[in-house]
C-alpha cells in the first residue's frame, strides 16, 4: 500500500461517524408505537416498557431505534406465550 493510499484510508476511517441517534419525547414515542402517552408513562413506572433516557430531573426521551427494538421484542405468535 502506498503512502497516499494509507493516508487516504486513514482519512476515510476518521470521517466515519456513528449513526445519528434520534431522541423523542413521550408523546412522540407513543405516536410511533401506536399507544397512549399514559400507557408509556405507566410502563416506565413499572419497569416493563421500552428503555428510556432521563435528561436532568424531569426530561424523559426515548431513542427511536430502542423503541422499535422493544416493539419487535413484544411480538407474540400465540396468546399462550
């Protein structure tokens, strides 16, 4: 590998960014999930809802990718599951 190719590949690697993380408020998360805001608040209290992030003392945000992953994990094939 030439010095130019080595430098170019290092530059490319330095320019790769992590995927953008989109945070949404409870109301928007509820709309995305197709459920009520109060249901999300209750599951947050019980600890059986989607993962969330608390910013400061009061602000709660949900990562859209984590919300979708949680919804996928709730999929059932039978009522006996």
